[in-house]
C-alpha cells in the first residue's frame, strides 16, 4: 500500500544496533539495498550461517520462485542486463534507453500502465505472424477506437511503413484482410470516419460494431488492437 516502508528504514528509525540477515531478497532490483541503508546508518550487519540460510531459502522457496518467474521481473532483469552492457557504447543509444525508461517510470508512478507507442508492438506482431507462414493468411483485425487517437496514430512514422508492407502483401496474394472497428458511441466522429475510410483501400471488408447495443463481451473489448 501507499504507506508501506522498507524494513531497513524502519530499523534505522528505531535505532537498532545490530541486524542479522537470514536471506537476501530474490528481487535483484531490491537485493543489497537494505544492507547498504543499514550500514550507512552505522548499524552492524551480519549474516546467518550458510546452513541456516539454506533452511530459510527452502522455507521461502515458493516466494522465491514466484519472484524469479514473474514476467515483469524477467523483463526488467533483461532490460537491466542489456542497458548496462558495456558494449552499448553509443551515447545516442544510451540516451534513447534512458528517455524510454524514464517515461515508463513516470507513467508507473502515476499508477498507470501506459507505455508510449504500445500500438506499434501489436502491428509488428501481426507482420511477424504473417511473415512466419508459407501459406496465404486471412486476418480479421479488431481495432477499438476508444483506446486509440486516430490523429496521433497516423502521425507516427512506423504507421505508414506498416501499411506499405500490408499493401505489398495484399498485391502478392499473401494476405486477405478484414477489419472490425469497435466503438462505444453510435455516431462516428469526423476523425474516426476519416481514419476508417483510410482502410477501404486495403481491407476486403469493414464492419463497425457498437459494443453496448450489440452486447459484445468484455473479453473482446480488452485489447486496443487484436
């Protein structure tokens, strides 16, 4: 919760004189920080004997496994390893990584999980799936316009490149494409209408679905692009 404080800070507040650590935190982004806080506060820090540490780790094995296999933890660990890789010598590359991670951290501090440009990942995944196949693909793509600002999406440089590739696949017969647009309101805005019209050149058919009157399931509405 919001009032949660690290145990190391609580110990320093209480002016504890000596702390014996039984198990290091399995979260690599926390492990060791508490020890440094205690030592900076002039608190004596010691560790349990190895055999007792093994007993504690065994008692906490489910907790340790849940941390080590958690997808976000694994992703952060990989980001940390690559971002601190000495081979990343380019100043521009380091700055790009720092800016992206800073923006992500800022959004998370607000209690949001909004990562800039996330839609590009969906489009890239779609192309990967098409290119991985050897037979022509027939794809029905669901786009929930309530989750996307059409005007902003069309300004992104990767967006035009994506549709250039799609147009080429359509011409070669490797792709048939249907679109279903999910909207919450009955009437299209001018921006939404213009956005949908842009798909008419490439889509085999276009359908517009208004969730409320048609009673669409919540599962269908979860992704911004499926």
